[in-house]
C-alpha cells in the first residue's frame, strides 16, 4: 500500500500560516480595547473620553451677552447664519477670562475669509467668490468689507481689487496719496462697478486745481500756465495721470 505524503514545502507553508493566525489573535487580544463592540463596531469608552474633554466652544448666545451691538448687525447681514466662533475661533476660555484669553481675530489676514470665498466652481451660483491674487491682493478683506455686515462698500475704498496694474503704477508715482475718487467721479452705481464706466475729467481746469499757476497746492507740485501750455489738449492726453512723471 502506497503512503501519501505532503511535500516539505507545503508543510513549511502550513506551519507559517498557522503561526501567522495565532500571532494575529494574540496581537488583537493585546491591542483591541475591551469595550470594543459593546455598542456596535466602535469603542464604547470613546464616549466617556469625549465627555471628559474640556469645552472649547462657548456658542454665539454667550457672545451676545457682551457683544450685542455686533450681534445685531450680523443678524441682519449675509453672515447671520454663521456662528461667531467660525471666524473668531474657540472662545470658551475667553468667557472665563475675557482680558487674558482674547479670541482669535486675524484682521490683517485674508486666509480666514478665503475658506468660504476663494473661487471654487462647485460653490452655489451667486455665492461671492474671488481669485485671491487678482482681488486687491495687498489689502486685508476687512479693509473694505465689514465682516459683521459684508456688503460691498457704496464707494470702493480701493479700486485695486479690479484695477491692480493701475494701482501698482500709481503706488510709485507722485499721485500715490490721491484716492481714485479724487479724479474719477463716483456714484451709487459704484456698488456694481462692472455695469458702469468711471467718469474722467473733461476739462483742463480740473487738473488746474492743483497744477495751474497760482493754485493753492502743497510745495513742490509742478504748476503751469493753462492758457499757454498745450491749450488744444486735455492734460491726460499727454500726461498719464496714474504716473504723471512718465
């Protein structure tokens, strides 16, 4: 009678498989928590561990006890559904020590606003979005927008949001101290600037308010006789107003 015998390599593989299964059960018994599986495929002690964590968020209702003015403004704005701590961060410690534990207020940063307002094609239609590097890149958002009532300003405080190249040119010219609406007439339509063209000066006398001979102006400002200096042209047809030295 012929005796059937397993090949040695199969025996060795079988021994390794048995050892691996035994090791798996030993390791599982050592590292899987005892409470695992008591309430489903979870660790039951996790609930207790979470309950023992310190409270970090206070809630908007507690903020309103001191900041009722800001709360009233926000309640009527586009941000009315946002909790205060979405922008200011966890503030429970601030409610216990309001002078020593100040909430996070990044007034000079744009990163907090970009969490919601950075351009993404998947955002809802009509949701305000910007491309950071093109939208007033040198200014913080709160420089133009009140975060508690983030409507566009009636008269833009900085036109560089759209006219960045012109703004950079003017920033190194002698006209750097002039705001845009010094020369460009603004109106309520400026709240929707894409729908209206800004008005330019149409008379030489406008520039003559500073540059005409005898005009009241700061020392060092160039002045000319309007009657004899290029009388057939408007000033800005020869002098680029955003860089008049050029």
